């Protein structure tokens, strides 16, 4: 799985803590090498298997 570093996002400013969270999230996405689906959870993982992001189905 490959997610490029050139991710298109809106450049709207928001609360500083949320902007930092967004920056960390966008920096992690290009590190993604694999994904895993475990029940209702989608995991994005790097090449070493470390979790980068987790999504839960609602």
C-alpha cells in the first residue's frame, strides 16, 4: 500500500491543538505500508508493523 506525501487538504486554520493533530496525521499517512482489518477496526501500519492510525466502523 502506498500513500504519497503530496496529500491534498484544505489550508483552513483551526484551533492550534487540532492543527497539530492534523499535521501529525498527515505526516503518518505516507509512512503506511500495510493495512489490517480486525472486525470493525481498520489499522494502518508502517513497514515494521507499528500502528499509525486506527479507524472504527460505526
